[in-house]
């Protein structure tokens, strides 16, 4: 098959799955109808992210054993069903189950397959194609930002959730048909890995157990968790934050913040993926994490469109970079053979961040009626992430010692 078909399938899948990042569009209506606090609304998103990360690992393990098709189809059905169930929810407990658990499960099963497939098909352009595939996840909410606030105002949030569930089910089922692994041992014609390439790899396929025994894995895991907490805090609170920062703006104008952020998110995944193929994953990743640490305190103190839009773009760009490059770096460091499971373990950091970031942002706002302290703390977490990853290099595994008889011979 044409290997670009799997990229198209991944884009179709992730455009739908990226609706997860449009959660904050529904928060004001949910707070009003279900009488939720900001922290309770954030908890729904946190559960979805934690379940997403857990079932990304489960789906990655299943994908490595059974192939991508069955996993992507499970994800498609669960994701669409979750939106349909959410549209019928009338209590916080039902929201936890429908959106938090079912949508989160669908996202986890669905998101793992394009990453695992394209890393196998594109060892020569891994950063770029992983960026394109997961960039669609970041762009998914860009479509929602300009239209969903108006639709909710006219029709209510339940019908909007219902319509989205149907659309997403169709899109993800179509995309799953295009996701197939290459034959064992496949490589692009004439391609050979270069030892001097800036995207240095270990050249070895690590099993999950072998990967877990390396310090490289733990540095990736904690760097990912600290770095991504900041982005998920902003994503979970974005529409309420934009309306708080600019009280004179209407819902539609504040909703534009979702689009600006989504464009930055997608751009970071694609452009930083492309850049990392040229200058290296760790160098690109470290630079973007540091830039985000500088931008977040300014974002927390911004009260004008002239500053809000560019700062949002920068923060989301740097956040998207992490989602793209941690996946590519995992494949570079530990090989493509078991990347579904291996990146699933690294991706557990996303679940931890999904609890820490949104919950921290919601709780601090409820206590201080301000996001500024939370954004300052998030900047500190990004500095820690930078310190963990800036000196990372691929692991080096020594060849197994030969028996004495073999050495004599």
C-alpha cells in the first residue's frame, strides 16, 4: 500500500479525537445547567485525560500484538458512543462516566494506532509524519472554536454533543480502514540510518521491560509529566480564562481563543516535528519547553487581545511540540517494533498531567478568582521538565557477551 494512506487515516482519526481539547467550550453551559463549580467541571476533563492515558497503554499493547485495525475500531465506537452518552447526561456522576470514562477510553484506543503505524512506515521522516498525524488531534478543536459557542447558545449543549458524536463516529471509522502495519523488516527503498544524523537513534528494539530498566525512560516520563501539565491546565480552562481575562468579550469572541490555541497546537506538532528531523528531537523539545516557561507568566497577566492571542499561540505551539516529539523520541530511543507499548508507558505521564494541570487551575481559580498564580506554578514545572530532558541522549545497550567457546573459535 502507499504509505501515505496511513497518514491520511491518522489525520481523519485525530481530527475527531481532538474534540477532547474543545472541552472548555462546554464548561460555561455545564456549570449553569448542572450547577457545577469550576473545579468539578475540570474534574470531568481530568478523568477523561487519565483514562485516555491508561487505555493508550492498553491499546498500544493490543496494537503490538493484534495490529492497528481492531484497536482503532474499538476506539472509534467508544469515542462516538461517549459523546452520545454525554449528550444524555443529567448529573455530575453521569458526566464522569460518559465523558470521563467512555470518551477517554475511545480517545486512548484511537490515538495510539496512528502513532504506532506511521513510526513504522516512516523511519526516514518520523518527526514530520508523526507531527502531521498528531497535529490533526491538535487541530480538531480549531474547527469547534468558531461555531460551538453559537450552536450551544441557540440549541443547548446536549444537541451539540449528540451531533458531534455522530460525526466523530463516521470520521474515525473511515480513518481506521487506512491504518495497516508495514511488512516485518520493511524499510524505504535505499534508506539507511546514519550514525551522524541529528536524530540519533539507539538502533535497537527494546522490549517494554528493557525500556523500563533504563534511566532514559524515567527522565522522559517525568519530563513529559511536568511539561504537559502546564498545557493541559490552559486547555481545560481556556474559554473561562479568556472570558475572565477579557470580560468585555462575548462568548463567540472568547471562543476564538480555542481556534487560536488549536492552530498553535497543530503547528507545533507539525513544524517542530519537521524541525526535529533536521536539528534533533531533544534540542527542539528543550527549546520549546523553555519558551513556554517564559510565555506562561505573561499569559497569566494578559488582559488584551494584542497580547492574549500571540501568547496563547506560543503556549499551545510548545505544548503541541511535546505531544509530537515525545512520541518520535520514544521510537528513536527504544525502536519502532514495540513502540505502541513503549510509548504507552511514556504516555502515562499524560494521564498524571491531566489530573495535576486542570485540577490545579480550577482549584486556584475557585480560591483566588485568578489564574495568574496557577500559570506561574505551571511555568516552574516547565523549568523542571527542561532540566530533565536537555541533556538526554539515546541509550546505549552493550552486545550480549558471547560464550567462551565462541570467543576461542
